[in-house]
C-alpha cells in the first residue's frame, strides 16, 4: 500500500505506489493532460524500467476529495 502526503501551503499532494521512493529512483516525469474545464496538474513518476512509482497532484484541493487530504 502506498502513502498520500498533502502540503496545504502549496496545495500539492504526493501519492506513492507501494514502498517509499529512494533518492534518484524516479528518473522520468510525465505530465498528464486533464479534461477541459479541470484545473490542476498530475505528474507521474517512473523508474528506469518504466514502473510507476508515484503521482504528484498540483491543485490537490480541487482534484482530490476533501476527506482524502484532511488531516495530512
């Protein structure tokens, strides 16, 4: 199971997939285009073998459910 961290100062969240990511392990970042009318940004982090390591959510207060970021 992964982990979700939220930083309200920058309205960004990060969800890891599985174990914590080691320094330098995420070598490729891919921005995901959101449908028209949606604000924010999703950035996928991959390792050198193409495995998904985590997801950064910019504009998290809009894109995520309040209960998912409350108390972070």
